[in-house]
C-alpha cells in the first residue's frame, strides 16, 4: 500500500524519542510511541491522505487494520482517524465485526472511547435495528472494553439518546469495581444530563451507583 509506505516513512523521519518517553509514561507504558504530537501527526496524515485518496477510498478497511497492527501508538491513532473519516454513513452490516475487533485490540481508553463514540455509535445510527443485539452482546462480554463501549456509544446522540437503554446498561454494571466502568457510567449520564437534567437526577437519586459514577453523573447539574 503506497499510502502506508509513505505515511510510515514520514512518521519515522519525524520521530522524537525525547518526546516519546512522557507519552509512553502517560499511557502506563502499554504502547510504544514515536514521539509525534497530535497536531503534527494529523498534518502528516492529511498530507498523505490527499496524496493517496483514491487508494484509501478503495481499501480503507484493509489499510486501517494494517496500521492498527503496527507497534507504535501513533499508527493506531492514524488508523482510527482514517476510519472516522471514511466510515461516515458508509457502513455495511458486517462492519460490526471489524468495530468489535478494534475495541478488543490494543485496548486502552484513548482508542476505545473514540471507536465507541464515533464508529460504534455511527454504525448503530445507520443500522438501528442492530442496537439491542449488539449492545447486549457487548454488555455480556468478559471484555471490559466492550462493556464500556456499550455504556458510552450514545455520547454523540444528544437528544436522540435512548435513555432506557442507557439506564439498563448502568444498572447492569453499577456494582462493578472497575474504574473504567464506573467512570463510563458517570460520563454517559453526565453527557445526557445536558438534555435531560431532571431525568438523570431522578435516576441517580433512585439508584445505588458507585460514588465515582454518582459524582461524575451529577457534576454539571446545578
């Protein structure tokens, strides 16, 4: 793939080990970094995207997955940026398998949250009849990141949020001791509280949420 070759060459030419170390520390040393900051990475990506747009349009799933399987985190971020750009209302039904694989591979909050909000959320807006079976499967999974995705995928839905489904997911996971699940519950409720503050307040007051979830949910409600 010419796009991948050119992107990788330019990314590696601009790598900075001194900058990479604090990035790796911030991510608990779960990933290697090239040391390219977000703005610079996006500039490099944009330049190469424009250069190879036709190739990307024809093979974006394959290209993204190859990038996502490289060692350095910046390539994973480029893969997700590419998919967010290319997937818009352009999903096919089987893409849920790809999305699930992305959530379950190289999993950490920085990748999972973007995939859940923009890719999973976008997919289920295009195929609403898939919402309950997909979220039930994710919610019942032993993979915590799939559980988290099932809680936060509606972050972009605004007033179209299915509050009953959100509450059901919160109920299911409210006793979890996992930080990322407690945080997800609070985040999802806080986000929806911008559109239905009384409904969120009523739900939180009637539900025995973990303290972290409760604080996060009510943080913006006066």
